[in-house]
C-alpha cells in the first residue's frame, strides 16, 4: 500500500515538474519573441568617397571610376571616425567606388576581417543614366531642362523650389523618356525611370534589414551613392529634411528599423569624418 502511494506521489511530482518545465519553456519563448519584437537594426548609409568623375563633374551612374587621393583620404577618415561602432554586417553597391570606400572604412575602424564577409548588392547602385553616362553633368541637365522648356539655370532654380528628392525623381523620368531614342537593344542599357529605381532600392534595403534581424545584426554599414541614398530617405519619410545640393562624399545618413518601422536619425552627417580627422 505504501509502495502504491509512493508511485502515485512520484507520478504526481513528475507531472508537476513537467508542467513547470513546459511553463518555463513557454515563458522563455514569450521572452525571446518579445526581445525579437523590440530588437532594432541601425543602418549607416554612407556615400562613397570622391572619384575622378566627381572631380571633373561628369555624370556617374552605372559607369565607375576609382577614388581620387582626396576620396581615399576622406574614406579613411570616415573609418577612423566610426571606430567606436562595431558593424555586424556590411553591404555595398557592386560599383567599384562603393566597394573601395567600404574596404577603406573597415581597414581604418579596426574591422578589416569584415572585408571577407562583406556582401555586394547591385540593387544599391546609383541611378542609371543610359547613354548620358559620362557626359558633363551640365550637358545632361541641360538636355532634361530643355525637354521641360527651361534653361539650365531655370532648371536648377526649379530643383531648389521642389526639393532635391522630388527633383531627381522627375529628372529620372524625363531622362528615361529622352534616352529611349538612343537605346540599341543588346548594345546599351537604357536610362532608368523612377519607378524602377525606387523599386530596386527599397527592396534592397528591406532585404538587408530582414537578413540583419535573422542574423542578430544590430549595426549595419551600407555603402551606396548620393542620389540613391537620397531616394531611400525620401521614400522612408516624405517630410525628411534633405539637402538641396545632394549628399556630401563620405557623409553618413543613419536609419533605425524597429517594430516594422523605419526612422531617419540623421542625414548627410560629416561628424564621423571630422572625428576621423582629429584622430591623426
């Protein structure tokens, strides 16, 4: 009889322990889910350093040019200025100038090993200007201005009035239409319209953030291009305060993603470069 009581007691104790164990597991799952829900990803959107084509004021979208000595120096300064930040993930446009900038940043912020893990995404490229690639910027803009019944000077004033983001979006659509007559199928890439540009850029950023969440990456360095970063910022927040003349080379625009929402923390920030200059 005592043996039976002991067996029943042991069984009850076992059930209680199992119940406690299940409860603990459920609580842990809830805790993990809650932590995941409130985790955040901070994206540092950096524009590449100055290139040869930037220096001579020629259009530079999908075509590429190496960084100038000044471009190398500012990318190194950016890296030193970011030395207090540990990046868990690094993604760049597949353009050489963006890759070169990212490598210089990592070499100078103490994370050179991340160069092997760095990924390249062609969706982060600059606008494609089609057959207008490599022309003097003034010539390309004059062609677009003429199509809108404006002089080059009037077009620049109009850009200031409507804001840089809205201006470049309309610019892309006008240039895309203009370039259609120049396109030879299988020979050259046509200039992209704004819908195509926005779609690839936003999809690229969304995928970067999703991957970062899966990997548990909190700080992500993304090296891209001036007009592309402005476009991303304009899409994330229609009321964002964006600079009229575009972003400076090696500037950082910081974006936080949390609970399914993006927040713009800073735009065209050169404080990291300034900090890097002081660390000589």
